[in-house]
């Protein structure tokens, strides 16, 4: 037990206040800048007293950045990634824990090793597959010269080309980011804490594996699911590189890309008030999700460690 002393309390509160200041000042600065007109936001140093132009700047950012459709795209992408990650991870962890099959440990280690492969590392092959999901099949046909064999037997020139692109689509934005080793690991650790007697009782009652999963494991996993909803939604909402790479249609752009385009360039007016007003709009949905699910988020992480 740590003995409380005045000096320890002073140090603790000093560090807390310092941490709050480091985290909170950029947010305060953004809010103040979003309320100022162009003349004041361009001053050095910028005034730290809020102005009265917040609604004007928000409207300008909304229209100039086309944030309406882009925030909708970000919401669909974040929601799709969240649902996909949780669904796939729960089923993968369920299979690893409750099904006795050969190479089960190897399967889990393989999934776990993908934690060391972020999106940036595998982005090129992922893009190639997204640009043509039948690309691997096409490569196999080319390696075995299937078109040449068909042409030889038919006596005519023959070329097989199989193409189906997911670029500029919601499926292309969502599906490559659905797999999650982290979520699979968290669900596996939680399932290992579930008493084996529950599984045995379900077998005696004649419950199928999926019924055991839906009726017993799924209700027990609610807090873990809530925690992962927060993590995965924020992860999906903040994606920048992947949407930038696979979307060329402005109607498929996401909010983070739209926000990047609001940042003044060298030859533009320094409209940082509009850019930071756009930042307020873009960060609002994930902040609301975190605030709304904060209690379940903390409880889910604590339950996972039990």
C-alpha cells in the first residue's frame, strides 16, 4: 500500500494538470480559431478569446469541403469496419477456442502475427487485390497458360481476362480493413475465462455450436463488444491513406480527406479559421461515440483482463 504524503499528492495533481493542459490546449486553440474572422486568426500571436464567427465558419467549411456527403461516407465506412471486425473476430476466436482441429495453435499464431503488419506495410498488395479481386485467379491462369491451351485445342487465339474492381466503392473502403488480430485476441482471452461447465451444459441440452455462441457467448460478450465498437469506429473514421488511395470519385471521399483539402495551400488565403471549423465538425462523431459509450468501454477492457 502506497502511503499518501502531501508532496506525493502535489506531484500527482501537478502531473494530471500538466497532462490535461497538453491534451486540452490544442482542442481549446481549435475551438477559439474556429470562432474568429480571417483577420484575427491571421494575427501573430492569435487571440485566445473566442469570437462570434463560429456559425459562419462552420457553414463555410461544410459547403467548401463538401463535408455532408464525405461525413456520410466516413460514417458508412466506420460502421462497416466496426461491424465487420467484431463479427469476424468473434467467430474466429470462437473457432480457435471451442473447436478442436489440427493446426489450431498455428492458426492463432498466424492471426496474432498480423499485429506486426499494419495497413501501410501491406497496402500495395491489398490495393492490387481491391483493384481486381479476381487478380490471383488471373495470375494462376497466366502461370499455367490456360488461354494458350484453350487456343491450341480450339484452333483460335484465346485470351482469358477476369476483372472485378472494388475501387470507388463502399466495399473497397470497408472489406480490406475488416480483419483484426487485436479483436480476435481480445475475444479469445475472454472466451478462455468462460467456465467449461457452460459449454458442457449446452452440449447436454442439445444446443448446437452456433446456438451456444448466440445464446450464451454473445450476451456475455456485450461489454467487450462495446469496447471494440469505440476502438473500431474511431479507427475507421480516422482512416486517411486507404481512402485516399482507392477513391478518385469526389462523391466517395471521406471526411478526413475533405478536411485535408480545407487546409490552405501556399497560394491561398490563410483561412485557418475555416479549416479548424471543419476539424470541429469532423471530430464530432467519434467524440460523441466515445462519450456515449465511455462506461461500457472501460468495463469492457476491464472484463477482458479478468
